[in-house]
């Protein structure tokens, strides 16, 4: 298909150029788009599990997202008429303001601290700068797939660098962390979630690619991300999610699954012959992790019990969320390991009480509707969709609703963009089905009508 030159659309025009009119290769807008995707992964930020990064970069990025969003609210009126934009405003503005307000009413926490605590929900607003860059850069789905894979590899490299202490920590930075006593034999002493959302997305993309065509390069990249999950992220729920994703993707392609299994088995077999002791140690760790999951401590259960009791005592009115930067947060109120991020939907219930079913319905049904607007999905959009379905299946423990704003806001922008691309291509195809002769316009397939 011939690639032509297209001018960047003005923000006032809420439309994308058809695929055959879009540019390829490097451009400033595409470089900015990739930079936004990379920075949004949090790989350069200081976090509670990665004390290596740029000080205040996270806060500056959030301020930039809010500032750009405010500017677009003034200059890009069409965003008010998009149902997806209204969904983003609800998740990224109404909910964090509501949580901060409830925390102020119940505990007297100042609103700025409440908004700081709910900054992950505010990050839904990354939808707006992402959408602007998509309509300006006009990438194909393959382009975006490549951007996310590159960003995922960078996250993995930084994560391994931090795990093996190649990247040093900032010595003058500290965070309040969960100090639950786990005993002398820690199964997961060093767990880091650096770029976890991107790494999981990349793994699902690669699974979809290998379903259609098995490639050694894709397999090696998948093994890299799998090693990152096992050594660095060490999250059992994510491991189970990847397994479910693989079973679903290859459900009708046993041939591709067999090829992947043979190649992966061969590579791992050679590695086992070289490092047998290493594989024995990892197998023992897997067994211990499974046993711990079945017989481990009931910290999560204690947190859920507190939530149910506290909200009931408050007449089922939400309590909001407390920041650790204000009077010690929940650690001073309940116990040192009370975290709303660990209990999924119960964390939403603590924040909003009886309104939780309504909020959950808006969140899940709204996002399912957003994804359904794009009929033709490649590997990237299919990966986003499958990841969200797995999140929906684990809604009791999933914290995506309140802690996944950065990823979900960006995802919603991508689906909206490609929905508009499809709509324009449909209009173009319908237009090409007409032929003009003088002042008479007719369809080719209607020539024989009389």
C-alpha cells in the first residue's frame, strides 16, 4: 500500500487520517509519543521498591499530565463529547476528589494529602496527552507494538540492573514499607515491580505473535520477560495470569504451541545441562512458593476484616484513603501492614462504601464498551483486551481500578484512536465505491438495476 504524506491534525479536529495516508519513519511527534510511553512505565521514577531514579520525576510527570489535560480542556472542545473522555474524567477526577473528600470528612486529612495518595487514579488523565500525540503522530498498531516492546525491554534491563545491584540506590531516599515479619527463610527477599504492567503486556503480545508465527527472536524475548517475572517481580498472581493468557491464546493452535514448547524445552534443556544445580534450586523455590500460598499468613484476611467492620460502623459511607505522609497514614490507625493496594475490590469498598457496586460497574462495563468500539484488533489491542479480561477475573485481588490509571488511561486512548481510524477507513471505502460521471453519481454494484 502506498504511503503518502499527511499533515498533522489540529487538536480541534477529533479524527485520524486513514492508514494509507499516514507517514512512516521518524518524526518529532512519534519520538514524543514513544517518550511518553516510556516515561509512563515509571522506570525512571523513585518508588517504594526502586530507590534508584530521578528525584521528584514522578511528581513532575504527574503535574505535566494535569497541566496538559487542563490546556486540552480549554482548547480541544471535542473531548467533552466523547463517552470515553467522560469515563476518564469520572475515573481520574471525580473518584480521587471523592476519596480525598471522604478522608477529610472522616479523619480530617487535608485535601492535598488525599489527592497525593490517589495520584495513581489521577494518572488516568494521561489519556488526554496520549490521545493528542496519537492523532498527531498517526502510528499504526504495529508501530505502537514496537514502542511498547522496546519500553518493556528497557524496564527489564533496569529491573535486572537494580536486582543485581548494578544500579545503585539513592542513599538519602527512604520510603515507609511493609515490615511484616516473614521469618528467617524469606522466599522472596528482593521483590521489585519495575515496569510490571509493561512487562506483562509485552509477554502477551509475544504470545499472540508466536501463535501466528513462531520466531526464535520472539521466544528469546519471551524467555527474558519470563526470567524477569520469576527473579525480579516474583508475583504469583501475575504468574497465574500469564499461564491463563497462554492457554487462551493457543487454545486453537496446538501446532504453534507444540513448536514453542519444543524450542523452549530445547533451550532450557541445554541450560539445565550446563547449570543443573540452579534449576534444582528454582524448582524447590517453586514448591515452597506454592506451599506458602496455601498455608501462608492471613495478613490480607485481617485487612479485609478491618475494612468490613470499619465501613459498617461508618453507616456504609466510604472512609477515603490516608497518605503515609500524613500522621503515619493507616499504619498509625490500624497496623503496619494495612494497605488498600493488597485487597483489590475491598480497597475500593473502604474508600467509597456503598457506592462500590456502582463504581465497579462504571469501571468494568465502561472499559469493555471502550474496547468493543474497535472491531479489528491486532496483537497489541488483543493483548490489552486479554490482560483486562484476566484483571476482571481476579477483581477481588486486582487493584487496577484505583492503582492502574497510568496503564488504563493510555490503553483507553489507544482504543479510541483506532476506533476513529476504523471509522475513517470505512468512510473512505464507501466513498471509493462510488464513481462520478458528470452530475450523475452511482454505485458500481447498482449498474444493472433498472
